[in-house]
């Protein structure tokens, strides 16, 4: 089939489907990174217990930061797909004569929940707790363990910098706002109906 035989709406819908596939894959990867981080924390703590070398705790900060950064990159791409659908694909498709009405309502509807900000704040706290706090605790444990060599001191300084950078990036990239007020009645209304009525849009 030639390109001129395919409607523009079909092309946009195909792009939407592919983007949602990528988004789903990134969500799976992002969520698995949480479990990978918890597993790495457990492995390091087990190693410290078995070997008895407190310096091993300094493996935690770079490991958590690396996994946390990968988590953050995937999370940002997931959000970017949503923004692109809301800002580019949906308006383009809605302007077409064969469509002529709002589309992809869920992309906006799920962001208009009155409890969205509180959930995102909790998620922000959880992200910092999983990817940053273990590194801080590990550094504190090593510093409290006694004398530290010059080389180990340099490692600690570098790790503190990495952890603080990750905290800053997690906070900056937290998507805390919602797309507009939604009444209690809207919470019980079908998503597409709410979207078509104009609620929850910017």
C-alpha cells in the first residue's frame, strides 16, 4: 500500500500505538529497576556481613546512583510520551474532518485527579528513599566506622556528590502538577465523557 493510500489519521493512530508500546516497555524496565536496587542493597549488606569489611558499604552509593539514574531516564521518557500524545498527536488528530472530536481522553483524564499531587509527592519520597538514602547511610556508616584513608576519603566525596546530584535530578523531574480541576462527580464519570466535556484540559 502506497503512503498516499493511507489516511493521515491512520498514520497518527499507528504512531500512537507504537509510542504506547515503547511506553509500556519502559514502564516494565523502570519498575524492575526498583527490585534490582533492593536486590543490590541486600547483596552488598550480605557481603559486608560475610567478609566483615566495612569498606564494602561504599559499593552501595555508585550502584544505587547508576540504577537510580537509569530509572529516572526511563521515567522521563514515559512522561515525554504522554506529553507528546497530549500536545501533538491528539490535537492533530482532532483537527481532521474524519475525526472532529477530542481523542486519547485517558492521557489527560488520569492527570486531573485531585489526589494526583499527593500520590506524586509520595512517589518522590519513595524514589529518594530507594535510590539515594541507602547511599547516604552507607557513607555515614563508613565515616562512623573509624579512620579513613586519603583514597577512601576521595571516594566518599565523589559518592556524596553523585548522591546529591541524583536527589536534585529526581526532585527536578518530579511531575507534581495536574491538568486541571475535576469534581467529585467527574471521579465517577466515564473517562471519555469527562474529556469531551472539556474538564481536565489545560
